[in-house]
């Protein structure tokens, strides 16, 4: 079996993963950009899209951790030449995702007003948030089944199929955003924020249909359910449970940030919505190499190839930091123009520009954290990842945010807290990896 970790082999997985990854936040960025430039109540609509987008991301990131668990198990069995052992596991995991998505939809759609009130939204922002969410939430089953299938693809060392699905979905979203939000005179009425929600729903359906086609045509797996539970299901769910807790802690930090920003005023949450979506876009962009680390790391662990595992960590970290530096340079060059893509209000743009430099400065730190996140997921180190996120959130991010709020730092304080959060994550993962896996390589 070829365990090469050459630049070519890493990028064969990483580059399609980058393109597939950025397609997801591109859907939210398109919604933000289109909604932020409507003529009617643009600030309130932008704030609502940002709040709902954060909540949706939180839920999807938490429940979609089965994708990572599936990827890790498939890649490890691929490395050990034992794919036959997980053939009944795959349909069971996908069906679990589908059922779980229905539970999430039923338990949140009815309580949408209460949920977004907890974000300090009120008045028109609250109404817009509720309307937008009621439509977007219908996409949970579509998204979570798609993500489970993407996990299979990644475990098989193929991210090209997911890339094609995601790009097509993003294209559908961009086209329908403009058509449904602004309308076509005499043909389609302008649906405002609801139009963006319907566009996203259509994009998610498109991605699922394509993912199913690749799954049936290109993989050795099927969707026929066996009533005998695969013995690896317990390990998959345990890994996913640890990643659920980890991601819940991650999203608690994002929730706190948005709740505080909303409390500061509508201009603050509008600026925060832009900053957060750009941060997420960068994260998914850099995360392509983390996906390569996830897929290749699991395969190397399955083959007990610790020497190449150590080399993998060095190479993908170098590539990811380079990507981060390029993103920083491009954004520094177009610093003022970037904000104008999302909103034209001078007060929102002033807040955005005053804080954006912090988001850029933290990108190399983010790159290291994301790289080792990806590798550790492929190695099945979900418990350690859980503990790191809990410590970073409750011993780092939250105290810094509370202290910053006390001193009136507002958006500055939110992003300083995020910087501390990422520093804790990156340093702890690097130290643990060196201690555990470098020793095995030696």
C-alpha cells in the first residue's frame, strides 16, 4: 500500500478539500453579502442572518461530528486492508445521522423565538431570525446525511467527489440568492431574507443528490441496513460523542461572542456577523490541509507507520501556515474594500475595520490548531480533543471575554478572547502530539 506523504499526495486530498470546505461558508457569506445590501432594513436583516448562521453552524458542527468519526474509522480500516469489516457500519451511521437530524429539527424549530431571544435579539431582528431559521432548519436532514457520505469519501482518501458536490451547491446558492432575494420584476417577487433561506435549502438538496450518486457509483459501500449492529458502531458513537462535547464547547464560545455583540447594539452584531463569517471562511479554507491530515493520518495509524505520521504533521503544518500568510497578505491589501462587499453603513464598516486586523493576525495560530485537530481526529483522539476545547473555552476564552467586557473593550475584547482561545488549542495539541507520537517514531 502506498503510504507516501509527498507534496503531491497531500495536495491530492487537501486541494479538493479546501475547495469543498470553502463552498460551505461561501453559502453563508453569499447570504450575508446579498442580505447586507438590500434596500429595506439591511442592518436588521444582516444581523438576523449572522445570528441564525452562527446557530446553524453550531448545531451542524456538533451533530455532524459523525462525519469525522466515519472518516477516521474508514481510513484506519483502509490502512489495515480491512474495509470489509465496516460495510454494514456505513449505512447504519448514515441512518443514525438522518434520525438525529429529525430530532434536532423538531426540538429547535418550535422554539426558534426563544432560542434567538437568548442571543439578545428583539424586535425586527428577532422576527427576521425566526422566519429565516424556520426555513433553513428544513435543511438539517439534507446536510447531515450529505456530511456522513462526505466522511466516507474522505476515509477512502478521496475529497474530489465532495468538492464537486459542494461547488455545484454553492453555484446554485449564489444564483438563487440573487433571484429570490431581489426578485425578477414581473416573474418572481422579492422574498428578502426568506429568499436567501430558500436558496440555501436548494443548494443543500443539490449536494445531497450528487453525493448519493457518487456514493452508489464510486464506493464499495451500500445503504442496505442490517439489523445486526456492527461491533464498531459503539466506538464510532463514543468518538462522535466526545466530538459532540468538544464542538458544543466550541460553539458556546461563538454563542457568547454573538450574544455580547448583540447586546452592544445592532451595528456591533452586524459587524460581528461579517467578522465571524470571514473567520469561518478562512477556517474552512485552511481546514483543507486538516482534512488531509485526518484522512492520511488515520490510514498511517492503521498501517502502524509512525515515522510517516510525524513527517505528515510537519509538512501539512508548513503548507497550512503558508496558506494563512497568503490570506493575510491578500486581505491586508484590500483591507477597506472587503467590508464594502457586505454592507454600506458607515457605522458598521468603521467597527469592522477597527477589529479586522486581529482576525488576520491570528491566522497562522489558527492554521497550526486546525492541522493538529485534523490529525488527531484521524487518529481517533477524540477524548483529548474534547478536553482541550473545554479547557480553552472555560479557562481561556470565557474569562478573557468577561474581563474585556468589564473594561469596555467590546468587539476588541471578543476577538482578543478568540485569539487566546486559539493559542491554547494550538500549543496543547502540538505538545501532546510530540510527546506521544514522536517517541513512537523514534
